[in-house]
DNA sequence: TTGGTGTGATTGTTCAACAATAGAGATGTT
DNA sequence: AACATCTCTATTGTTGAACAATCACACCAA
C-alpha cells in the first residue's frame, strides 16, 4: 500500500518527499508564507504524516521552510535582512573563490555551459530557466574552491535565494541583464586575470543585490 | 506518558533530543563508527522511534551522523578527505573574515574572552575545555564577517571537526600550542594590521592541519 | 471596545503493526 | 577447504490510529 503519489523508487526512502517538495518550491507551486498542512500535503504526496514530518525537518534545516512550534511549517518568506545576508555571503565566497582559483580549473567548462544554457533560455523567454542557469554559473564559480562542503552550503543558500526570486514579478529584469555579465567574468578569468574577474563579479553582485532589493521593496511595501 | 528521560521542557519539542545526542557526541559518549539503534537509543532517551528519527534527520544534515539506508545511522567517522576539506574551508573563510573585518568590531572582545578561557582550561589540564574555547575563538573570527548564515555554517563544520578531535589521543598536543598563537593573531588584528593577522592565521591553520592529519594517520593506520 | 471562555482544528508524540531489506548463518556442491 | 546459494532473523522503513497539548477564533459578558 505504500508509495503511491510518489512513484516507487527502489533505492531511496521517503526522503524523495523532500526532493518533491523542493521541486514544488522552486517551481513556484508553493509560495512563501503558505502554510503546509501535514494532513493535506501528506495526502497530496501519498505519504503519512510521520514521513512528511521527517522531510520537513530537512527542509527546515535548509531554511526553505520555517517551523513554528505548535503552529505548523510555512514556506519561508525571505526577509530583507536575509537577502542582504545572502548577498554579503555571495560576495564573500564567490569573489574569493574566483580570486584564488587555480588557472585552467575544470569548473571553467561548467561556467561556459551554464552561460550557453542561459542564452537558450533567454531566447525562449523562459526566465525560470535563465535563473537556473545563472545559479549554475555561480555554483561553478564556488566549485573553483574545490570544497564539497562549501558547494553544499552554496547550493542551500541558492535555494533560499531562489525562493525570493520566485515571489517577485519582473523576472526578465531580474535575470536577463546578467547573462552577458557572466560572460565578461568568465572571459576575465580565462584570460588569466582572476583579480579582474573578482572585481567584475563584485560589481555584478552589488548591482544584482540592488535590483533585487528594489523589486522586493516594490512588491512588499509592508516590509 | 511522554517526556521521561528527557526532562519535560514546556516550550520545545522532541527537538531537544537532537541537542541531547549532540551533547553525547561532543562529550565522547558516542564514538565515531558506532551504530545508533533506533530502539535502543529511543529507549535510553525516553522517546519513540518516530521522534528519534526526526532528530536523526537533523543530525545527518549536519554531518554528525551518517545515514545508510536500510542499515541505520552511524556516528560519522571523519575521513582524511573530510579533514582536508574542513581545513581548506577554514583557511578560506577565517582568513578572509579577518582580512576584510572592520576595525574595532565587537567580535574582538569575544576573541579575547575565548583566549582567557582557553588559558584557564590549560591550567586545569582540561583539554576538552581548551578545545571548546579554541573553537569559540575561531567562531568569533568568522563572526567578523557579520553573516548569520556563515556563522551557522561554521558552527556545523566545527562540530564535525570536534568529532575528529574526539577520536584522537594526545589532546594536549592537539590543543595546547594554539592558545598563544591565538593571542598573536588577536594582537596583530587589534594592532590594526588585518593582513598580517590573516597571514599568521593561515600559517597557524596549516600547522594545525598537519598536526591533526599526523595524529589521525597514527591512530588510524588502516586509513 | 475590552477581556475572558469555550470550542474546534492542528500539531506533537506515542504505539503497534507490517513490508522490505541487509547480513549472518546454514546448506549444499565441487 | 572454497564457493555459491538459500533461508532466517533482526532492524529499518512506513503506515494508520490514537490521544494530549496547544493555538486560533468565534462567542459572550462587562
């Protein structure tokens, strides 16, 4: 009788549920602030409350979901403070990864493919795809540091940021302009000038932050 | 009938169980490689299997515990690779935090108190206390970056590292020599020379890494 | 309006059950 | 003895039902 809504994978456990919810999250099916009822969501995914609760724990740990004791779990509503924190982090991590990277690191290839995919998405006006590719580009930058733990951490922060992007309108304006700037960074890096690449990236991130904060303030006047 | 072994806190949930296990972990009551049976540990802590499982999820997410599907959860045995990764990370994060810190940052005070506590511990030959204070010192360095997320990440990595220290003998040699070096770093920093402080810290961490890896190799010849 | 008070819905936690799996031991073959 | 195969068993994976604890809200009194 088990594993109905989630198709039966042999290997994994109800951990698949976590992935499933994550997917609903980045696809915007579940929006920030929304309450995730244990019984309702459990029924929808075809799992029991206990299993769902386990999944919630992981998601809460990643910050995608917020647990208010005795009240339930809610899709995290990114605060202005958290956005500022995330961008501070990104500058801190990405710029140094770029600056200290060994030349010819294989991640350069991943950066290049990410840019190409972003271009594809832009042509199709698929801004969600552009956003994903964009994040892949930055994840590649982080991977220059060759630290699995740092990669995992960045992946987590990205997901949280993704949540914020999802709650805003004007996706084109948020993602579009950065495709070409990614390319500039890559060119500086592969041209053997990591310091210059880091400087470009720093400006890039600061501008991106301003844009995001402005959009946030516009869409959430209450805050 | 609930909440027996774990004394009944009114506000929190079986999440207390996570803290409890964490405590057992850093105190060395639970050693790396050990299997954590759901029924046994559940009985010992006075919680049900389901509640315990929820706690396991969080711990696994922090890397303190490793989940092998259908086989159970085990206290993580830090690998050589993970130690190398952790030290790479520490150099990456701590040195830059120090380098970019604003002068007169309040965390300087926390660094100073940590050093004093480490000295106390050293006098009492309480090497576990020295290790804790040492970590507090480095956490203070990270907090110079003013990023809650980075702080949380570092706390997590520290706990994992702590696990590794716990499995080694020769605690005095691992912790003792660094108390004074912490002071040198602090002095350089408060003397207004962050670059010098970062350089000192870098050497410090590299030496600490060598010592740790050597001890690890000695105690785990199999690896 | 302000301040209780009950009431219903949801979470927190336990328990008992069963399916699924890995590992150990037993069996049999060469 | 070495090896593959086959039970068998203990443990995990997951469920559903139960009940206690807690919160949100409507209702009512002053």
